[in-house]
C-alpha cells in the first residue's frame, strides 16, 4: 500500500505540474451549476482511484488502475484515440516502416464494432475473401465485443506463416462466416497503372504511401501523347500519408484550397493550397470509390469533386476525416489523440459522413436480399451478441467457399474480361467516354 501511495503521489505531482504548464482551466457544472476547478476534479479522481484500490474484489496496484483509467478516458473520446503501452507503441513503430507480419487489413471502429475498412490488395486477408464492411465478431476464440481497436490489431498481427481464424458478420450473409488466414509479411505496392485501349489511363491506388504522386506523374508523362482521360480507382483504399493525398490533388488543379484541418488549438488550423507548376488540368477524370475508401482517399475524391474536376462514381465512402497525433507521455509509452478534423474545399466534413458519389453505382449484381443481415445500427450490439452465442453454443460453423472475386489483380489489370465483370469499372469507363466527347 505504501508503494501504491508513492506511485499515486508521483502521478498527481506530475499531473499538477502539467496543469500549471498547460495554463488551462477545466470547467464542469454540477447540479447547482457551480464550476469545479481542475484541482477539485483531480481530487475527485484521486478519491476514485483510492476507493478502487482499497475495495475492488481483485487486488490492483495504483499504476494499473491509472492505466485502465487512461484507456477508458481515451477510448471514450472517439474511436481513434487510444493509450499505447510500451508493446503497442513499439508495434506501431514497426508498422510505420512499411513491412510487418500480419493479415493485410485496415480496421476501424464503427457503431462500437470492429469493422474492416478495406483489405489491402494481394495480402492474405484479400486472398482469403475478407471484404470491406465485414464486422469482426471473433478473433480465433476471443470475442471482439468490448475490445478496443488497438487490442484487436495487436492480436491479429503476428509471426508470418501462423494461422488465425476470423469470424465475421457480412451484410448479405444469413450466418457469420469463419475465415482462416495465414499471416505473412505485408509489403504494399501502392500504385498500378495501365493504358486501356490506348487512350484511357487507369490508375489503381491501393494506399497513399510516399511514392504515389511520383508514380502517377510518371505514368501520365509516359502516356500523355495518347491518353484522353483518367480513371482513379480508390476503392478499398484505406488512406495513408496526408501529403501524398494533397500532392495527388495538386496534380490536377492549379489553384484553391485542397483540404483544411481545424482543431481546438490554433496551431492545428492549416489550409493546404494548390500550386500551378506541373498541373495536368486538361484530362477528364472519373474516380471510383466505395465503403472501403477512407481518409486520404476521401480527401482526394472529395476535393476533386468540390473543384468540379472529377466525377465520383461508386458507393459512399467510409467517413474517416479526423487527424491523430502520437504524443509520447513517458519512456516507451504514448497516446494517440485526435487533434483536428479534415474539411473539404466547400467546408463540408468527411468525419462520419464520407463522400457521396456524383453517380451511385453498386458493384457486381444488384440483388435484393430478402433474408440476411439487415439491421439498424442501434440494434447492432445485441445482434452481434446473439450471433456470438449461437457460435459458442454449437462450437462450429460451416466454412464458406471463397467465391471468385471481381477484383483487379496486378497481372490482370484492365484485361477485357475483367472490365466486363467489374460493373462499377465498366460504367466508369462509359462515363469517362462521355466526358471526353463533351470536352
């Protein structure tokens, strides 16, 4: 107990010093509408920690209680803020180097459920049949209900050539699907290009890494003598580097705001504007998006849409328009904190809204599913708990055979049969042809 008290004293001394340095005042209102000072709020928190330490059924050290409190604080702010302990902080650093052992999916929190934003093309998850919008119900035998995003990512990442089973809920399926995936080293090739029928430049961007803008510029310079229009395929692109999204938009407009970010602190309020040099402004553009297009993808599609520079085709995007900063708090520990939100040139936000296509086109066959996963967001948690109970009750679920996907692969890009089978792409080509004629 003495050791715990020392830890607490140290914690609150540091916190008090931070309060003075920050020179801010926390204000709240109680039932009598009185303002509580930051010191009084911290005193209340200290009382709660002491009460938990003294009375909780299991013995907990003060440091552990405080870590749990930090976790609870950050995860309750929004789905993208979180506390990173030493292990999580190290794993995040490894991931940013661009090569790691894992499945190849980007996940986010939607309506309290761990949801696949998009599988990365050519990765184990993509090959196994994971799709954008899949809700991850279980990871191996562990339920994801109540699990944080960082916990889920930490479990899914692991040594190459080891297996993991994801139980997922998919909108059009009547039952949860159990999908076995073998982890591998994830290496991402971000840009594929192909000149279709000698006049349409098709550019598939799987994520916005440091090479995107230069790869697009190189492809345009190579084919500009023959090309008449561009298709930017951002479907299932979970995002990436902000500067690459900005540079990509800057390739096609010569003036105006590309995107702005606004936060609580004035230092976070930034406008990113276009520059004239090197602009390719004479080519009509069609952009393909879907529910797996997020973050940087939404900036590119939304900004070019606002500037009337491109026609956006496909389905509503994911809606991830917030800015996170990694702020170290001690040796090897940090917090991921949302510090700003992105706003498109028109002033509209992306967060939780996404980008609405100019022309809505659903992929592949459009069929109304009479029975299956059709549920309101407010009922999602109860539905997932019910599905989990069914699975745990019988112990087994039938494995769904992987269907042949109408996706573009590196070796098959824009072969005629792929164009015919990809309903969205086929329509995008038709729209682009019309724009070329109008031009």
